[in-house]
């Protein structure tokens, strides 16, 4: 029986064919006699002796013999498939192309006979894996063609006998081998997937999560035909998904798994992949709707990143998805993981791209409208991130959006009637945080956009509230108080001017350091300029002027915090709060008094200027004051100059003449002098005002604000603030002088070196003496300059 085997690898083709026919005849005879044992012996001998042999002709001849035996067995091949298939599969791993081709041919003939038996899981796995390895043959096109024939046969069997195919097994093999970079293997996999999806009963689309990630990976293949074919397959399954109703989609497809795969792939480096991914995300969001509520957070994060994508198509699609997703989150009533969505929005606020940050801000506004209490529970996190953004390099439009969102949060909190986190009003806390942000010199925000921030806060919030909250915080900074010093103005420990000045001179820790005082001084100067010049502050300016009828006070902007539930402050309270803080800046406090028509206080401030060092910075501020007096906001003041007989206006004249006398003869001097000399009957007016003051016991002009102001207390506050400033200046200069003296003494005590040693002690002694004199002499006549240069005087003269 085995004598025919040597002829299978004979050099003569005719003898090989005769051997194959002889094997077929013997197997048929054995099948007729039902001699299963001898059949197994013959097949085993072919597989072991020939196919398992080392020689090329032996292995090819053995594969021919297996093909002949399979043909003879026909439908009875199933019991012998293990031996036949195992032997043929090993041939596909041979290094010689002829053996690999013969192996493909043998498996083709076996599959042709065995049909559905080849779909048995263990056999299918072995054949499929071996087939893919040969499909990817990089050198032999003939071998690849043989493998494709085998693949086509196996695919036809699977299509005809779909119920016999183990689909999960195929998908596992698909997912494993899709990692291969060989384009021929990937094309074979794509062909199988597309063909199997058309087989009735297989429902490949229901297993979308098992192969979607692999398809998206293959979409990044450098081979163009592979990308094109992958895109076609993805479009095919996308259309299937879009054809399902929301209920069918939720029932048949694992939506959470699909969304996870898509969002993970949304950051793929390949632009075409990202474009396809967001087409899918758009389709899934529209098709599934609120059934995606559990996936809202990851979708939000992916979309916020993608709105800043460099690829225009991806960005446009992401913006459209953002609209749909925002609407879904807003109107889905139950089951939305709000905190997780808000966390993704918070992450988006910290993104490097401006468009992502702006989109995240729109999400904050939407979430605040949907669930204000839940969002305000996270107010501290959002406040910190928004303020970090404001301190960064965002443009004015983005900064404006950040401020608007903060104001909206403050308004929502006020509408809810609750304070966030137990730390008081969010609006007040936000304003204090803004002040601290301006105080941080590392970001340069005060110099770059301090005025813009203040003005925009006054657009979206009540200007009076903005100014008073900032004023209280600045007073605490300037005076070194830990608590709000204006909650109880009657407390002796809040503003004891003598004690504060003494502590400052002694360098005690209760005083604010020089840097904090300087910050308060600069911000007060900025607030004064904004109050007097910004159109947004017109309502507050009118509110502070007693002579402006209430009926013509401009209303605040719609939607501002003026509509929120907080106790409004009277004009007198606003003025007193601002003055207490602004008293650290003589010119700012003077301008505030002139605006509020507190002319008696203004006169007292001007009189006290004589007791202070007249610095270049002070002269420059007075010069600017004269310019501001010519602006529209001081129209009422200029009109009051026409009424010198009014009891309160005499103080105005004295205050302005005091400013005139303090100015050098510059352009500002001549401007103010011309204004004052244009007042008719000046001396008569002053005389009448003086007699009126005696007759009336010093009564001030009429007006609710004037009647509510304690002039003496205000001037005491001003004097206290100026003493604190002077004490800080003395302490700072004393420390600098002491340090300089110590350094000079150390230098003078060094051993004399080569050259000039004799002259050093003399120089050192002179320097030490000068430093000692400076320390003993007290404050210098010139405080540190805050402005770059002084204005040129018309006559070149300066006050002595």
C-alpha cells in the first residue's frame, strides 16, 4: 500500500500523476471495505514521511498526495481533517516558495471538499492564521495569488454556511492581525469583514466595538489603497448605524464601548482619522441622543479639545457636535453625571488653545443655567481657573468673556439666595480674588490690563458694588488689617492713627509692608481715573453727585448685578467707603471729594498737602487733576464756580486756589488760573460766603450726601492714612540707611590692599557719616517716584 509513496516525488510529472490516481483508487477501495484504520495509516504516512520530510520534492509530492486523498474521501473527509489540515498548514511556514504554493493548493482542494467542516473553530483558526501569513508574502506574487485563492474559497464557504462560523473567533483574529503593518494582510481582513457583514444572520454590525478600533487604526495606514478600503468599510457601517432608530441602536450596539473607542481615537495624529472619528461621533450623538447620558463627560472632553483642531474640517464638525451635545446636556433631565461633565469643562478652561477656552466658558454658562446649585458647589475651582486664564496671555475679547462668566456666577448665587462654600458672597469673594490677582506682580496684569479689568467688571456688575468691595479689600491691604475694617467703623482698634503710625515707625508687624501699601496706592490711582473717565462709570458718578437729580441718573447696564438680591448702599455709604481707602492717595481722595461735591473735605485735604513732601509724582498728579477738572464729569463743579455766594462753594474756591498755589507755573497752572479768574465778583462772593458761614454756623450746602457726611471724621481718616504713609517711608529709609552703614563699616574695616589703601578709610568715614546723618535726619524730601517724568514747567521754576 505504501509502495506508491516514492512515486509522489518522482522527477517525472506523469509518474506523479499516476501516483495520485493510485492513492485515490486505494482510498476508494478502503472506503468501500470500510477499512478506516488503513486509510488513516496511508494518510498519516503521506503527512509524516513526505510532507514532514526535509526535501523540496518530497514535501511538494506529499502535498499532492494529500490533495488526492482529500478528493477521494469527498464528504467522508471529516474524520481525517485534523491530520490533513495540520500537515498542509505546516507547509505554509516553509521558506521555499514552491512548498508554500503547494500548501495553499492543497488547502484549497481540502476546503473545496470539506466545506463547512473547515469552519470548525480550531481548524478555522489554524488555516486563517497560516493563510494571512502567506497573503502577506512580500517577495513571491505567485504564492500570494495562491493564498488569495484559498482566502476566496474559505470566504465563500463562510458566506454559504454563515451559521457554522464562529464570529467572535473571527473578530478576535481580525483584531489581532489588524496590528500587522503589511498592506496585503490588511486588505484581506477588510475583504473578509465586508463580505461577512453581507451574510444573513451574522449581524457583524452588532459587534461594532470589537473591530471599530482596529478599523480606525488601519485608517492611518501609509498605503493609500488600504486607507481607501478602510474608509469604505467604515462608511458602510456608519450608514448601518444611522439607519437604526434610537431604541434599536441602544438595544443592538454597545454604545458606551463605541463612544470610548471614538473618543480615544479623537486624538489620533493622523488628520484623516480624526476627521472620520468626528463624523462618527456626530452621527452617534444625533442617533442615540439622551441615551448617551453616561458618556456625556468623555464626549464633552473630546469635543472641547477638537474645536481647536488644526484641521478645518475637524474643527467645523466638532463645533456642530458641540451644539448638539450642549443641547442634550441642557435638556436631559435625569441621569446626567453633572460633576463629571463640569470636570471636563474645567479641564477645557485650562486648555492652551483660546477657542477651547471660549467654548468651555459657554459650557459654564449653560451648566450654570441648568443646575446653578451644583455648579456653584464647584465655584472655587472655576474661579481659580478663570482667574489663572485672565492672568495669562488671552486677548481682550476672551478676558471679557471670563469676566462675564464670573459675573453670571455671582448673579446666579445671589438669585439662589445662598453663599457658596460658606465663605460669603461669591461676587465679593471673586472681586477680592481679582484684587489679589492684580497684586501678583509676576503676571503683570495690573500694568497690562488693570484698567480694562476694572472697567469690564463695572459693565457686568453694579459699579458701586465693584468699587466698594475693592475699596474694603484695598483698605485691609494698605492698613494691614486681617478682617474687613469697614464692618464696624466705631472700633478703636481699626484705625488708631497714632498707634498705627508709631507701630510703623518702630517696624512692627501690624503694619502692611511697603509693597502692599504701594500696590494699594497704585490701584487707588487707577480706580480714581476709571471712575472719572470711563463711560461705564457714569451711573456711579451721577450717584455720587448730590446736585444731579435722581431722575436723570443713568441706569446700570441690563443684566448687571444691580438686579441681584443684595442690600444697596446709599451714596453716602459708597462715598465714605471709597474715601477711607483712597485717603492713602492725596490726589485720588481730592478728586473723589470734588466729584462728590464734598468741597469742605477737599479744602481740608489741600491744606494738609502743605505738611507733606512735595514730590515730583505729586506735582504730576496735580497736573493731571487740572486736566480732569476740564472734563465733562466735572461740569457741575465748574458751574458751582458761578455761585461763589453759596455757603459750600467757598470751600471749592479755596481748594482750587490751594491747588493753583501748589502747582509750578506750567500749562496746568495757567489753565486753572484762567478758569478761576473767569469767575465774576470773586471777592464779593468770598465775603458773602464767609459772612454766610458765620451766620449759618458753618452749614454745608444742601444735599442728602452732604448731610450724611462727617467732615471731621473724614479728615481724620485722611490724616491717619497720610501718617501711615509717612511712617512707612521713615521706616523704609531708616532700614536702607542702616544697611548701607553696616556695609560701609564692613568695607572700611577690611585690611588695606595694594594701591589707594590710605584713601579708603577717609572715603568710608565720609560715607558712614552721611548715612548716619540721613538716618538721623528722618524722611527725605522726595518720596520714591511712581511716574516716569515730570511735566515741563512753563517758566522752568519749581516750588521751594
